[in-house]
C-alpha cells in the first residue's frame, strides 16, 4: 500500500470513528468543574474533558541520521522559545480588549471532533466577541495530508484569508491535495505564487513548530484541545462548559495569574 493511500485511509478511519462518537455519544456536562493544577506549568490547571482524535503521525519516520538530528534540534529550540513566554506564545496575535478572556484552539483538519468544535467556537466569537478572543493553532497530527492542510491555512493567513480558508477546509471531503488547494486558492482570489512560497517558508514552519511545542508543554495527546485563560482542556467540550470556564477565568483574574497583566 503506497504512502498516499495509507494516509488517506488513516484519515477516513479517524473521520468514521469521529462521526460515530459525535453522532451517538453525548457530551457530558459536569456539575462541577474538577481542575487539577499542572505541576510543570505554574499557574495553569487542567480539565480533562471530552472526545479527541489521538495523533500517531511520526515526523521522524524515514529521516536519515542528519535529518533526524536537525529535526530534534528544531524541536528543542521551539520548546525553549515558547517556554520563555508561554502565554505570549499561546495568545500571539490577539489584540485583547478590556474584559475579554483569550482562548487558544488547537485543531487538525482531519480530526472530526475539531470540525464540530471549531465551528462552534467561531459562532461564539461572533455572538460574544466582546467577551472572548480566539488564537487559532494548527496542530497536524493525523498524517501528511493534515500537515499539508495546516501549511496551506497558515499561508492563506498571510494574505488575510485565514478565516475563509479555514471554513472551506473544514467543509472539504477529506481529500486535501495540491490540486484541491490550487482550485481553492483560485476560488478565494489568493495570489497562488505567494501562497506556495509562504507554504514553504521558514515563517510558516516556525509557527507550526511553536504550536507543536505548546502542545508538548501542555501534554496534549490529540485534537481538539483548548486553553482558556489558564485552564487547559483536552478534548471536545460543550458551549456551556466553555462559557462557565470563561466566567470563572474572568472572576479569578486570569491575566494576573497567567502573568499576562
């Protein structure tokens, strides 16, 4: 079985399992939010929540010794970068207004739970934009097609079309390919030569490395994942739980405790 077919089958399998879970497994809403302090990250706490798609893609597979060393060096540098200012890395690019609580969303375009949660988060931003702001992180864990989609979204971001690109990819039929992306670029009036250059750029690579480093810092094992203020959540959760955490973060002064004030 060739690599492309294997990646496609892996993605389809993840989608199938996700559909069953999303369709038939209700999202539990705890009566009390049980938080656990994170010993390695002072000030942060963790809430284990709902369903997620576990990542199993190994970026080191097929690398020779020199490539493997370079990849590991890049990983160490990224870990060092984000740990110097973890809140700044989480919420980079957000221009927070008074009273807003920030969120960092980590998702994979081939993760079915992400499709549900990112759509709901976007609606929350539309209706409660004065209360919350979201920093979107690409965390491709489900194979080479996930990685391709993440790079494409970040390239679109550099032309101011991230939101539209994100919506289209989240609605796509799980067949992201160079040909599909080329057509999507035309549909959205994106400069294709600049788009391709950005996909291969160091800037996009570093942004992906930083998001991956954050995921390691918070011990994410799959997507979706969220950080709301200083509350870390693995898995899909309901709007009601998100709103409860936002309220709690506001009441407890997330900015001061996170060192963001």
